[in-house]
């Protein structure tokens, strides 16, 4: 339920969803367990642009993060895993899942399929990569303004109860 709520929030903002799935080190018995960073592009609601955004994101990550071979990029949406990038560029797949173009504009996000990219990374690399991808897509919220409540006033104390230094 929490992941769906976050996906709804990102859909309302029109930003991709970036999530770091932490693996349990006790389940595999080793310390060298890789986490999975997942970027879901479906909240952008631009199915004809997903492949272009995916390729640009991969290129930026490889350039900026200097992750040559350090990351295993796993595309969950590739139909043919043995196809080269050049072959997939010329042959742009359209997400044909029985949805019309209107569906991507009008349907709620939970009725639309995810279009996810994922990387298997260490915890530290995952955090750095998540921050970088968040900055690329301008995902972080701006800082909230400070409270207007006077300092030193305990919760639940109002003027009637002497909470503002009266009596």
C-alpha cells in the first residue's frame, strides 16, 4: 500500500518514482548483498517517450556516476534481452498493453502498467544514484516554512491555560 501511495504522489507531481529496495543480508547469508534501485517512468504519462528517457537516463548515469561495470543494469521491460541497444533504438517499442492513447491521459495510475528501470547496486551506491536521479528529474520537495508558533510553548497550551507566559 505504501508503494502505491508513493506512486500516486509521484503521478500527481508528474515525476518518475525512484525507490531503493533494500535486500536482507541475512537471507543470502552474505554481507555482499546488492540492493535494487528502481526508477518507474510511468508517472510521466508519456509512453511514446519512455524509451528515449530511458536511454538518456542510462547515458547520464554512466557518465556522471562513473559506474563502468560497477552497476548491473537490468531492464525489466525489454522483450528480447539479447538485443543490442542499437537494434532497440531504431525499433521503438510502443507499450501495447491493450491501452489506447487516451488511457495514459485519463486512467488512474494504478490501472496503468509500470515502466521500470532497475540497477543492482551496493547500499551506498544506491543512495548516491537515487539522489542523482532525483536531482535529474527535480524530485525533492522544497523546504517547508518554519512554524509560526512561539518558541517554548508546550503542545496543547493556549492562551486560556497560560501557555504564552500569562499567569
